[in-house]
């Protein structure tokens, strides 16, 4: 299980990148970074979909008091 600091950083990075890639003007680099972050979140949380990964990550952070 990932340390809560790492999990918090990944959730924050994912949310920031998701916001930055909304719309058609997002660069390929930003989209790739979002996909990489989503993949990492899924691996760390044992899920297959970014929405599930975020839910699991947030639950773990809440349980850890973060």
C-alpha cells in the first residue's frame, strides 16, 4: 500500500492534469502525463478505472486522516 503522502500527491496531480486537459486545446504531452498518472493511481489502488482509483485513494486518505 502506498504511503499517504504519495497517494495524496498522485490524487492532486491527477486532478490538476484532468482540469488542464479539459477542452480541445490540451497538448499531447499533458494528455500523456494524465494517462501516466491515471495508470499509476490504478496500479497503486488495485483498480482498473481512474474514477475507481480516485475513490479508493480518497477513502485510504480519509482513513489515514489526510
